[in-house]
């Protein structure tokens, strides 16, 4: 397998590459992740079951779209494919640092710049992709409230029912989404889609970077909302963001609705107390 991956790297870089050293590194709960090197060059390799190759294909596509926006640093995808029984994706290796307030302020500014990239086909994406390991539906729709109801919350509720989740206010909440979003008319922004603190960092040179996207064109506030989940981002991030794009006063109400999507997804991935948290969020919204 590793010989095949090295050959693919050689092919796309047009430079002979043989793996002389490798070791496992942190790569989230979904994939196996490795640092690989030939002694002078290093790359980041993620592995999963061969059946998950579409996940890596859409990740590479999203990273290229984000890079082409020339707004924010993302890892460069080199190649992806199947070797033996594994799907793989190869990305540039980036040495990370700790950053400072200015780094996070720049991240906010850069993300706001990316959010100014507007889709011309409405809300959705060129492909269905994944949020974690969960399928994420992205059929194009003109109406944001309908998109979020059907392809975000509605689909997660369907999956949750199969898992045995019990959400007594599910239908009431879905029916209330247009009212909860009444008067809010976002344009379709290029969003990361899974922007929690584990998917943002700073390079050793102090440059902010985001990775592991679940990208689509949606309300830019979905990214802001998720930055407040699972640890949150430093205050300087929001300061930098606000220097480029104002944060609407109504965001404080909508963020609970948007983060409900991610809590439902965590229930579908991990079960446990996320069902109770989702029910509590619905009670707050209703």
C-alpha cells in the first residue's frame, strides 16, 4: 500500500518519492493519519476504508475551491485514491505552532473574506459530501430556510430516528424554521461547514489555517456558530471577523438553530448525551 501511495506522490509531483520514514499522527476520530517522509520532503496521509474514497474526493475538491478563493490558507491536496483495501488522501505537511492574538484576528479577517465568495447557483454544493463520517446532502436550493430544514436538520432527524433517538419536538421545530429565520436573507457564502476549534490552527510562521472542510454555499453564520461549540475561538477571532463583515444582531438567536445540526450529527456519530442536549436546544428555540 505505501509503495502505491509513494508512486502516486511521485507521479503528481513529477519528483521521485520513496517513503523512508512514517509515523501515525492525530487525525481526528474518523481516519487514520500519518506523517510520511523521504528524508527531505514530508506529506500528511489520511486513510480509511476503500468504500470511503468519495469522502476524500470531495475533501480534495473543497480544499481546492477554498484555495482558489485566495482568502485563507488551507492544506494543498496532492492526490487521493485506493491502495489495497484502503482509500487515501495525500496533503501537504504543515508544521503547526501556537499562534497569538494577532494570528487569530487574522483568521477572523481571512474567514470573513472567504465568506464574501458568493455562489451563483443558490444554497448547496457541487457534490454531496460528509460532516464527520455522516453523509451531507447538498442539492441546490434557492431558499435558505428550506435548504436548512430539509437538507440539514431534516436529514439528521431521519438518521437519528434510525439510531433510536427520541425527539418529541422534532416536527414542531422543523415547522418553525421559517419563522426562526424570518427577516434573515443571507446570500450563499462559501463556508467551511465544520469549523470547530479542532479544524483551525496556526502555522509555525503565525499564518492561520483551516482544514477538514464540509464545504458548501450557505449562510456564513453557520461557520460563526460552530466556532462557539466545543471549546470556542479566542475573542480576537471575532474582532478580526467584524473588521471585514459585521455580525448581525440576530445572529445570537440563530446560532442555537445552526448548532443544533452539529449536535444532532454528534448524536448520530457518538450517541450518548447529545440527544438530551439536542432536546434542550429545541426547547430553547421553541
